């Protein structure tokens, strides 16, 4: 199969911050899963079998508003910090996966 047609000039490629679900609390996990049934949920979430993708690409003003609404909704300080790390790294999504990488400088929860 020729590969000449499989390329494009200047493709848009985005970053994903990949982390273990162990970096969120059990309550955070429950709040993420609640998004399916709650039209007032502050986050855009794409669940899959082993975790979820959380949309994080917001401008500075919108990011602060989202962080405030996450706090009001009940998300932990640790989850909001993880969300902010993903956003400030330029990622479009935070991927929380049960087999995702762990980071020694981010709190880890065994639940």
C-alpha cells in the first residue's frame, strides 16, 4: 500500500495529559461518572471502559470559571489541581485511565 496519500501538510495534533485514576479520589470518580445523567455537570467527559477523557482546553478566564464551578460541584482540590496541570501543559484532554502513569509529585489515592 503506498503511503504518499497517508500524509497531510500541517496536521493539527493535540496533547493529552495521561494519568492514573489513582490520582483522583473515589468521590471525584463518582462525580465524573455522574456527568452522564447531569446536564448541569461542569465538565465535558468522554467515558470509556478503563477511564475517561476530560476536556481541559479553556482560556485563562474560562479555566478559572471552570475550576470554581468544579469546586462548587464537589470535586476535590487534588482533582482540580490535576485538571489545572493538564490545562497549563497545553493539553486538550486529561486522560484518566486505570492503567495510566503515576506521578510522584501528585497525590495518589488507594480506593
